[in-house]
């Protein structure tokens, strides 16, 4: 047998998962062009030379209250590695720790629990620093309309602080093109109706890892400028969920630099057709809601007759999201769309039809899901033709029953939610150390 080592249970152990495959099977492993983790000194050096802004300690001079916005556990950002460095900068600029708030900015996700907040921010912060969680139905301030026509309601605590910093991660996103940047304001600290209308009306990227020059991103930036986002620290991560790139400074310039780096690190060429396609959902494997939303693309592109395997630990089970399912009655959503209809939206019904068709195709996927955090009933509520497995040995037995001992080709997509098909190709032979550098055999990414 050949053994592969993956990562699993982001935020809940980040453990090594060993999977065995018959030695006669040919395995092609595709994944990020890994880079080593940045040292503390390397990250501090980046913060000392921000992109497009003064150093954070200089921005902090004369300010009275600061808020550091951090994404929640549905995102893999290791904020605990960054927070001490940012607080060091703020105190150097004259802000006392009592004037600093860290807020988990989860948009319309359920507000982070005390346990979730502790996982995200770590245990090293001073007790003088307040740790809060955004509530999209909580205390919001009405700021009128955004340039894109959204009813703009924003977290009151954020607005009351005169220094605002965002921490985020850059990876392919199905609507925003890439995550990060101004997204830490819109939708991350906005009200539920603002976020719902953002999804309904603003045009984003047509594909994950696509353009960030869109109506959606422009409105995000305009809203973040209005709210007063002063500084961002965005990261890209390697397959061990370690910070391997840091981009700090202006919300647009630093973000654009990070996107270029993410394109190089995560771009791949899809390998030839395989008999077995395995999509590893780490580090978006905390819940099924976000695992299937971010990393199903290798499964969807598998050839007819191929076995489709998804690996997602899902320690939080199915997960939840305020917008899914939609709580508003259908008639009220239709009325809002008519009220906000624009001539430029004449083709939107066709876009919606394409989206519905895609969702229907997904529901027909006959896939095998390795997920100790789910059960068969959970899985079939979204994918009625999927088969659940609680351990790799049982799933492997089914694969061997289907395919025999060879010849069988397996395509393994490590950290599938990170990967961007169509740019570069990295393969690593089975038997090489799991942490060995992956070979970049072609590169066209910018």
C-alpha cells in the first residue's frame, strides 16, 4: 500500500490524516505551490514597510479607540499569529490596550461563541483587550445607501472607533473573485439586509479566482472607505494552514499584491482524466456548509463513471448561514428585486437560471464523502445521491470493489478550496515526504 498524508480538522486539532491506496494505483497529487511559514521577524518586517500607507504605529498616533476586525472560524486565517504584532504597533503609536477591541467579523454567520473567539484570537492577548463578535441583527447604524444601491447598515461599535484594521485571508471566492481586502467591512460587519441585497443585486466575478474588478468589489471598497478602514493585513496560507505570505497597508493596493501572489501559489493545471478524483476540503473543513461551497469543483469536473471522493472532517457538522436558506418570503424578495431593477440587469434572469441549473447538477452528484462529523441523513439533505463514510478503510474497500487493483489513476486535489485551475501544474509523486516542495512544471499565472 502507498500512504498519503493530508491535513484535517482545521481549528479542531489540525491533525494529520493518513490515507492508504493500493501500491498498483497511479496517484497524481495536485496542490498549492507551497512556501514555508513566515517567521515572526519576517512578518514584523512586512508591517514595518506597508503598501500604500504609513506604518500602523504612525496611523495610531492621536487616535482614541481602535478595532481590529478578524474573520471567523469558517475562514482559515490564523489571526492569533498576527494580533500580537498589530497590538504591538498600536501601543507603540500611543494607544493603551484598554482602547483596543478585537471583533470577529462573521457577516451573517451566527455570532462567534466564546469558544470560537478563543480559538481564533489565541490565549496570549492581554485581558485589557475586549473581544467581541459581530451580530448582523444586532446594534447597527443606518448610513443610507451605498454607491451600488445597498441599504447600508453597519456595526455601531466599529463606527465608534476612530482606527479600523482588518485581518483576512486571500483565496479564490465564488462571488468576490478573491476574498480579503475591503470584504472585512462589506459584508463582514454589515446587517443581514445589506448582505442579502449585496448577493442579490451586485455583479461579482463569474468564477472563483476570477476578476476583482467588478461592481461588487467596487462597492465593497467604497463602503470600506466610507466606514473608514485604515489598514489591512491579509495573508496567504500553505497546505499546513501556516502564513506563507503577508500583505499589509492600503485595502486596495495591499490586497491586489496579495491576489497576484495567491494566483501564483494556488494556480494549477488540471491533470488528465482520472478513475478516482479526491477533493480534500482542508482548511475549509470545519462544516459542510462551507466545505462544499468552496471546494467541490474537482468533483464537478470528473469524467463520467469516475469515483468522486470528498474528504471533509466537519467537526461543526452541517454548519449554518443566515442567507441559506433564505428566511424572507419569496414575494418580498421579488418585490425588492423589481424595486431595484436596472436596465443593466436584463440578463439577470438567465444568470439565475444558470445558477439553479448548477445547483440541480450538484444535487445529482454520486459522490463518496469521508466525514466523521456528519452522518448519512445530514449529507442526503443536500446531496441525496451521496454516500457517507465515517472512516477511510471502509471507503477504500468500496473503491477497491469498484476498480480492482489496477490500472487505476487517482487525482488527489490537496486543499481543493485554495486551488485555481488553468494556470500552473504541480505534482508530487507518492512516497515523497508530505512536506517536500511540490514541483512547478508549468506557469502562466501573473
